[in-house]
């Protein structure tokens, strides 16, 4: 389907700002955090090259993921960081928000997180979003829906080029954080965003590593 074909199908409904958000980790600019994954080689299951299984979730681990802060590699982690063998790294305070707001949305593995001197740091967790809901309202959204290739699920939601999307609340049910079957992106609703802000995590910038973009104006 071309962009124009998708636009021709738009109904009188339109995405409203401040309802759903694209949830992304890490600072948009600046250096990556200095956390190093020290025992990844002992956790992998060859021939797979990353820890995250193809089916998602968290596999049985031989030992806790050992993550060490090395300031020569970068600054301490924010509340949400990417790049850990397919997983996010989340702080304890963000983990607690995730579990309290939408416990079915995530899978976690607690890390053995160490500071540069070898002492134990604050609790941190590897995290992945496992809740997948087919709830994007295609008729009310503006996006490119690619059906030109043999995608696993039949199509792909391309969110580039000024996409504007919304979701069917009834189909979402109780979900507050979720992926769609047709995109690797993670979305959240206002309930989750407000809970993150109430925990003291900056949601208006990427200062704490939590980057929220209004889904109505990606």
C-alpha cells in the first residue's frame, strides 16, 4: 500500500495529541552510557548472537547479567537505556512504575550491577516489552503501510515521514504499554506517561533517558 492509498482511507477521526506516545530509550544526543555487559558470552545460546530470544521474553539464565559502570566508556545510565543484547536497561524506580501500571507488558531479569570500584550499585534490570496488541486504528491514522514484501505478519507500519497514529482503546483493553504486530516500536498511553512523571522521571525531555514522542505527531 502506498502512502496516498493509506491517506485516502482516512475517516473523519483523527489522532488526538497527548493520548498515546512513542516510547524510546536513551539520550537523543550525547554519549551513550558507560555500562559494560561483562558476562554476556556466558549467557548466550549459540548460534544466536544476542541474548534476546527470537520469540522475545527472557530465557533461563545461568547467572545474573553482570553489568559494570566504566566511566571511561561514558556517563552513568539514565532510567532507560538501550543496547544490552536486545534489551533495555531500566532503573529500579522505572521498573517499579512499569510493574505497578502494566505488569503484563514487560519481562525482566535483575542485573548484578556494579560501580567502577566493584561495589554494588542501585538495582537495575534488563527489560523487554512482551505485550503485543493489534490495536492501531488504521482508518484514523496517517502512516505508510508497507505490503510490498513478504513480512512475517503480512505488513509493516513505517512510522517515518511525519506519521500520525492512534489506537483503539477497546482493542487495547487494559494495556498501557505495548507493541503492535507490525512494527518494532513501543507505545504507551497517558496513564503510563503520567505515572513515570509522578515517579520523578523527566518526561518532557530525554534528561533521564525516557524519550516520549506524541504518537499524533511522530
